[in-house]
C-alpha cells in the first residue's frame, strides 16, 4: 500500500492503467450519494445537530485532532458534545461500544481511545454510525454530535460537513481509487460547508496549524519533557499512522536526529517491535502510545499534537450550528 500511495502523490505515469477502475469507482460513489440524497436509500435524522469531520483522501489528514478541538470549542460555548467514530479495527463482538480513555484499543480501535484521552466528553463507536449516535443520545445528555470521519457515511444525516485536506499532498494525482487517493471525486469538496487545510490554505480554506511542543511519558504522563530537551539527540521515532512523514518532519524541525521506524497504520504492536535493545529515547505518536502502554518500555515518550484554528473558523462553526440550537444565554460570535 505504501508503494501505491507513493505513486499517487508522485503522479506515476503507470497509474493510467488503473483509470478505468477509477472511473467505475467514481461513478459508483456519485450514484450512491445521489441515491441517499434522493431518498432511495434510508437516512436517519437525529434530534440534535450532527457535525461530520472527514476527508476525501486515503490516509491521515489531521481530522481526529480537529474533532478534539471542536469538542473543546463546543464545550466552552455551552454545548454538551458527544463524539461518534467507526472504531476502526476494533474487535468487540457487540456494537456500538462506549469509549473512555482507559478503554482497550484492541476492542474499540486505537484512534477512538486516543480521542477519548484528548477530550472529556461522551463517545461511542461502531460500524453503523446511526446506531452509535443513538446509543450516545440514549446514555448521555449531549446536544450535538461530532462524527470523526464519516463524510461518506450518508445513512446519517448531517447539519455541517467539514472536510480536511493535507496542505502538501492535497488531492494527489486527482484520481479516485485505485488509480489515486480519492474516495469521492474532488468536486465533492465544493459541496461541504467548511474546508480545512492542514497547513497553508488557499482562498476560501481555513488553515489548521499542527504543533508538537512536548512529550509525555508513555506510562507516566506526569513525566513531561519539552521537545527541545531532545535537540541534537539521536532517538528512535515510531509511527504507525496514515502519514508518518509528518511526525518525522516535526522531530527534524525540533532538531532531533531520529531513527525512523515506520509501521502500518493502526498497527497492533508487540513489545519486541518497540524495544530496540539500546538506551536511546523512544518517541512515538499519541495513536501508537495507546497500544504500547504497559510494555514496560524504559525511556519512552509520546508526542501529542495540538492544533491552532483561527477565530473566524470558530465563529463560522457556531454560526452554522444556528442560534436556535444554542443553549440559553449563549450567543454565537
């Protein structure tokens, strides 16, 4: 898969051989969406607003940190947000599942546990987003639902669609799967409510700045180190995420000399894979950390990501939710 992704973003000419399959994929995606919009396929309307944060491309763009940021914004604005997600690769026998920061990532998925640790609000995951949302409403008092991913899950009606794209890789070669990285035609971006770019945005796009400033102890989060403390040092850098190069770039920009260890996205680690037999520090992403705790690793930290969004984006989100959905006494800015 990594080789294919490389070809998507370097516009390898041999991918032209896959364009007939990409055309079929694109056509099916269009017809499926139209079938939902026309009422030919059933859609569920929840009694609270639904905000979907997703992307068009395969791989990481930063949508999960944005969901955490939005949850904090809504809580600060007087809302009681709840979060739903797929629970990708979770092995629970029964769905949906409630998720907490101490949930087992093997059962409910690594990104879900990571997100639950980022923000204190109710969360449920499951393959069927509608069922996950209904379970969340049944067991919590949330008044707005945030869906991590789910732009293509049209069975759940949504009030706001936010698409996140990578400011460097953007749409790759512009083709749908398998000839390119797109899950839907690029024209779909013209139909979302808000377009967020991880990096520098163009006109009409909201820029999102991702920052990595410190590292937390893998098994003791009170052990806080500034990334600057590792400047000039050689470390083992572990990343099993959609776009590991972004993590490695952040370490290089901090002046850290990283031995890069790339694992597949959502990789299920064993202790031996991250025990390198030396005394060098080990730095990993927050998504990797939820699966590596308890391995007894010495000298290991994870690097959480924080994001910055402009005040204009905050105001636009609250405006789109609408004054009628705001709790008493809260005014959209």
